[in-house]
């Protein structure tokens, strides 16, 4: 007897599909058992600083912003006429394929650009080109950039002046004794060690001060800054978010606008951006913008800003960013000990600087593996939003190859 003839057709089809599924199962995304990918985990934004699994995905892909901040003045509008970067068709080789980074690591999204074109863009963990990714500490770069634009527009700022002389509410604060340059270089006169252990470490405590409600530890930053433990300005480097927020205060003091609004009008709307972005305020200082973090945007819009920065501030041939200030940001540096960062020996104006035998490039670095890599010499950039640091060794190796390789050799 032919057994198959005795089995209903639907059962046969089901058996075949099941067999194929066993042979070709749906590929699991890296560490999805830890971070999930079903877009149902609870969301957070701003605070607490450590978003533990399974909250981290929902915290970093921006899904909770509308619920948490929809009615608050944290949003930036896109350009009146969007103009995404053009794309170049590239077939990466077996040994240097950026798709392998996503197969191996819990990366939510990655975009690669060279010579004004996007050559690779990919997503996983349920994210997409409309997800608003949390830059973590990457926006420190944008804060320093905004100050340079303010200076270029004629707002007088002497980099050797004390911060308190330009921002009167900083009088009586240790950071008020630092110069603007020292504050840009993360040597701002505050005793600080970056520690991420929930709300107990320095960074965690400060995140609570900035973003929590008043009854949960949120503070007015100007009065809080007066309580900071002092250090001699210019003596030691520390990756200190207080310095970045002081620069935000300075931009507001000189321009009369919150950093977010100044950045929106001077940069964001001029790039050809397609989507709304958000830049959060300290809970008790809604007129300020947190210069250290709290920036959310889509990956294609981050790419527009990265492309402008590696192309001397030009957007469609127009000077949107001051080229001289962009040069200063990565040239006026201080030394960084290997204890602070083994991969970047220098720090410029709110950005990390790598200057070695392979040439100069610089970066914004965010907690848990967010990367904003810029190489103006080779007009290349790489932006990665991840769920942990595990990808860094592999992505850095790929970046070393990618940034130096001409477009027609990829």
C-alpha cells in the first residue's frame, strides 16, 4: 500500500513545511533570548541610565518617546524638504561584509557612508529606518558643534574665559572656575569617575538628577552644580556629562535659545532630514537641553549629519557647519590615559580622537556600543546602534578597512 495516498493532502503539506522549517529554521538574532525582538518589552527613556534586559531594546529604539514626551517641548522638526543621501550599489566581499556584524552581534541598526553616498544600511530586532535611536553619549559631539556654530554666527565666546563669566548661574560651582576650552576637553574642574552601576554610580546618580521627577531625585541643575566635588580645572580628564551640560548652558546663555532649539534651526532643518527627532530636557530645567545625552533620531538622519561633518560642513555645496570649528574639534586635544579609553588616546571638543599610523579620525561614543565614527580625510562614516559592547572589536576591524578603501574598491 502507498502510505502517502492514505494521508490527507493538507497533512502532507503541513509535514513538508515542518520538515523545511527544521532544515531552514528562521535565523535567531544575536542574543535575542536576552534582549528580545517582539517589540512588547516595557520602554524607558532618559532614566534610569542602565536599561537592563529586556528593557534595553525598548529604551534604545525610541518606541516610548511619544508616550513619555509626546506633549513636552523636546521635539525637533525635520527639514521642510527632505533629501536623503543617495545610495551606491556595493557588493561587499566575503572577508569584509558588514552584514556579518549583524549576524554575529546584537546590533539594532548600522549605516555606512562614503563620498556622500550610503553604501550599506541594515536593521534587526524589529527596528527600521523610522526608529528613533537613542544616541546615549553621541550627542556630546552635537553640543560642541552647536557652540562652534554660535561663535560663527557672532555670539562672542572666549575659549579662555571662565565658564562663570559667561554663564552667571555657574558662579559658585566648581565647573564655573573652568575655562570654556577646559570644559570642552572634559577637564572641567569636577571630581568625577564614569561608573555605570545603576543609580549608585556617578553616571547613574547624575542621570537620576537630570531625568527623574522631583520626588524621585530630580534636581535643578544650577543649584546641584554648586554641590559638586571640586577638582583643579585642566588637571585631569574625565568623561564627565556635567561638562557637556555646562556647554549646553553656555549655548543657551549666549544665544537665548535652548540648545535643542538652536541646533534644530541652525543644523537639523538644513540637512535635508526626513523625520522628527527629540532632544530631552532635564526634568527640573525644561528651558535647558541635556548636552550629554537624550538625543533620538532615525539612522538616515544621523547619516546626514555624519556626512556633513566628514565633508567640511557642506550640504549640497552650501556651508551649513563651520569648517574651521570642525577642524578645531578634533585638533585641539588633551591626552587620555589608557585607563579611561584604551582605543582613543586623545580627546578634542566633546569627541574622541584617534591619530595613529593609519591616519586621523574621530568619534562620538555612547554607552552599550553606540558608535558615530567620522573620517574627513577619506570622507567616510559609520554609525552603529547596538544593545551591548560586544561588537566593538569586530566593527572596529571592519571600520579600519572600510574607511581607507575607495568607493570603487569596496
